[in-house]
C-alpha cells in the first residue's frame, strides 16, 4: 500500500508539474546563469537524464567519453543524472564512479533505518512485537504518515563523502567542470536550476522522488525530483554557454499491455507517459551538431539497482554505437592530459575540528546525544567516523534525516550534524495482526497496536503502550526513564516501571486422540520496577521487584474430562532479572547474527499455590547464511518450581515451529525443552510489499513435563515443517505443511511470530 500511494502521489504531481511547465515556458533558476565558455574550439556540454537505477548507465557513457578523450565543458543533469553528472563535475573520474556505484549495497543504502544490529535494545525489542515496516504518528492531535517510502540517509551520507574534495566550493561554476542540477519547486510546479550552495544537498534535492524520498527544503524552497518537469535538461545546458551538446537519454520505456491490468501497473504507466512527454520536448530542442546517446537498456527498470554492472556495460555500448560522432570532439593525448589535469579537484588539507555540534532538532536533546559521537574537537576530520556518527544518531528512530556537513570558518573546520525530526512524531504508532489456522477448524486472530512516545523529558524518557484485541487480549504500559548517571544514553542506567494485563485460552487435549476435552481461561496481571543498563548496541540487563497475579478458571469441560473443575488464583512476589543480547540482522527470517534472552524469577507465592517459587525462561538463536541458503538454530527452555495448579501447567508447547504437527498448546506442563533446526532460501526477486520471499523447512525436537524429575532427552517428541514464507509489512507470513510422528499431518497458515 505505501508503494501504491507513493506512485499515485508521484503521478498527480507529474500532472500538476507538466501543466505548470506548459503554462510557463521560461524556467526560473535558483541563482544566476553561467557566462559562455570561451575556448579555441567548440565547448561541449553533457546532458544526463533521470531514470532511477537506469541512470547508472551514465557511468558507462562517461567511460567511453574518456576513452575517446572528449573534454566536457559543462554538465547538466536531473535526478540520477544529476548525481552521476555532479560527481563527475566535482573531479571524479569514470573508473572511480564505477567503483563506488557498482559496489554499493543499494538495498541497505535505501533502507528505512540503519542496520538492526546498530539499534538500541529498545528499538530492537519493538521488532518482536510488531513489524517496523508500517509506522504512523500523532502530532498536534492529527494522525500523520511518513512522507517517503524509503530513507535517504544512506544516499546523503554517500554524496556527502564523495563531494568532500569540493566542500568549500559554493558556486557550481567554480567546480572542475561547471555544473547544474535540476529540481522541482514543489510549491509552484516550476523547475529550479541549482547553480550554487551545498553540492551534496543539490544532488539529493534533484533526486527527491515524491512519495519515495522526502523533499528537501533549500533556502525556504521545498524541492522535489527534477524529472517531474525537466527530465532531460537540454535547455539548461544550452544556457551555460556551450557550443555542442552530448545528450544521454536513458528514460524508462512505456510498459506493455500485459502490465495494464492493475492499478499499480496503470499508475506506473501514467508516470512513464508524463515523463516521456517532457523528454520529447527536450529532444525537439536538439540541433544538428548535437549528439544523442540512447543506451538500449532492455527490460531493466528504474528499480533494478542490483543490476548496476549491467547498466554500466549497456551505457558504454550505447556510447560506442555513436563513437564516430563523439570522436569529432576528441583531443589528442597531450591536450586531453592537460585538460584532465586542469579539471582535477584539489581537496583542502585536513585540519583539527574546532567545533562539533548537533543542530536542527526541536524534539530531542542534542546535549544527551553529543556524548555518543566518535567525532571530537581537536581530531582531524574523518569521513568514516562521521558516517558512523550519523548512523548512530539515526538509530534512535526520531529523525527523517541525519546528515553531516564540514564547514570552513575563520576558526577552522566545524562539523555540523544536521537532524530533521520526523514530522509524524513524537507519538509513534504501529499496527499489526496475528493470524493462524490449521484449515481444520482451529483458528486464532489478534489485532495489535503499539504506541511509543519518545523524549518526554530532556533525559530521553519514553512511554510505551501496547494493546491487543482478539483471542489473547492484552494491555501493557511501560515508562522508561534514563537516570543521566552517565553522559551518553548508550550506557546510561535507567529505571523502568511497567504494568500489564493479558488473558489466553488453554485447551486440554485427550492424550491418545488429541481431541479437545476442556477449555480454561488463564489471566495474568504483572507489575514491577526495574533498574537496568543498556549495553550500547549489544543488549541490556535489568533487575527489580516483580508482582504477578495468575487466575485460571474452567470455561468448558467435556464429558471425557476427569480433572479438577475449580478455579485457581495465586500471586507471585519476588525479584526478576533479565539479560538480553541481540545481534540479529532481522527479527523475522534473519540472515545472520545471534540472540539470547534469559529471565529468572524467585520469591514467594500466596493463594491457592503457596510457598517459595523460582522460574527460568531462556531462548537463543544463531543464524548463518552462505549464498542463498540460511541455517537457523533455535533453542528454548522454561523451568518452573514450587507447585502447580490442579488444572493446567505453567507452560504449553505445540503449534507451528513450536513443535510442528501438534496443535497449538496441545502439550502442557511446568518444564519445557525445544530445539529447532531451520533452513530457508531467499528468492532473489522479492514479492511486492515484502522484504523477501522464502522457501524453507524445520526439524524440531521438544517436550514438556509436569515434574522436572521426569525430564529426559530420550523422550523428546519430533516435529517437522516445510513452508513458503514472506517478511511482509504486517509481519512474517507462512504457508506450510506440518507433521509429527506422535501428532498429525496438516496445513498451516500463520501471520505473526510463531
């Protein structure tokens, strides 16, 4: 749905922009135009069109231009054409551009947040409650949605690093090659020709596809993708004073009739049509002495960033197809070498930082964040260190942009970390569902809503709430308050108060047939206060007093049921300790990493169960991927001492991936062991609206016992599953076949965490 809404908004903006451009043929520019380039020979201007991933073909064209020794006197580009052209104009050579752009992991570059291992433990825990893919916000009493489908943080960091050699240049005429980037004024629908300012910001502004990337505000002007109004800026380049143009058009071709059977396909086709209309107007402005390069990119689309090497190769092929025309612009070896020397960038010498500041945020406290930074006053600037700092700031989940800028001042180099608060915060909402069915009448359904309010105080206090409605209703609330005992929230001690109520049905099964013979309702109330410490990005430890009330009551007793029929109620007061270490790369279908979570309780019981008690619950996961294949090893144990109710044990086992082939909760008792060895392979091209599409299977061994003295590895039960899965925006989805020698064979549909 976010992708569809993004495409629809993009199409509507294209319509408005094209109408505005048709009504006003004179394109306004930000800044002044460049005087004509004086030379003893005709000067050559290069025009690079937008087109998303297809714009990587420009790198191949640049490689051929260098092979043919064609000197470029000016560059104008739009969107991805602006990025490639702007970096080339800054002094990067084609081979350097190829090394940078071909080796990028584009899926991570455009990820909506930093890698999961770099998140705080609080952010990681939220992943296990509800999928992070769909996040809404509440600000000023209004429900708001994100402005973009993906994050531009990775792209901004990349552009910032690659443009560092020319960071002191404010007028793009002073770059090694004069340059113009085309963006769209989102308020007027007119073109904005960027000829000065921060080069990295200008390149990012030109590629602000509405609904995909958030727009950028520059000098009180909201800028969007330049392809909306001028995807092939021929006239912009002409006004830079060049005599000849080399125009590279990699526009997206119109789709075939078979793609017009859905709303998504129709919307994409409308975007392509409108973009091609302004491209055709630009092509009509070409003159006989200009050269048009049109690489044949086949079925590769604007989203195929993983095909970067293919795009570069096809771009080179397109340029070689018109090599005879391009050769007319060639210089001899000596003249070209002199020209290249003149166009080389001369980065300033590194100097110690005189200031490191965090600016731009109004909702968070920069003083609490500054201690997390590696960059320090007195150190020479280090781009890798600054990028790590931006990722660390972004990991908090409070910003739509985290960028840095190295500014030259009279005092020396100042490093500014620029943060832009999420416009849909600071109240964050997530919605999810749990659904399961075995296609034989046993089904469950829960709707989940989480609310998280960040930065209630300057220390970073958070209020987290969770509501679940369905078969297992739940209400939970936690107030988390850092104590400011250390300067950084990454290792500061905290105090946390929590309370929650939950209820779940418990089914009693006949031992031999597996038939349902009774149903109980078990309710929990829990409350406590913890003192704890986060271990940076590694995990968390906490300990504190805990109170739990447990109430079990029969709902339906069948004729075959012969156990106790009364209710049971008791309280548990004691101390709880928890340790979590989490380095999984994804909460669902992880591809690498590990996670360990252990909780222990000890204290006294009162009520229908009395006396001392102790409980231990622990689970661990280790994941390794080689090529397309992933191995996932999981182990879980739960041990409860101190008696049991007469009706149902403390824990249950059974269900999809919890001993597949047995019904959910079919086995019950007080001491549990489960081992699961899983394998899955990810499809190379994920389905729409998913992170990935998987095929996998599991082998499971486990059991549950009423008394610990009866625990034996020799009487573990076996379970198996084979499934198709997908990591969707509402949670993981499984459709599988389950089987167990002591259980049954059947189908299972599962949405949520097993």
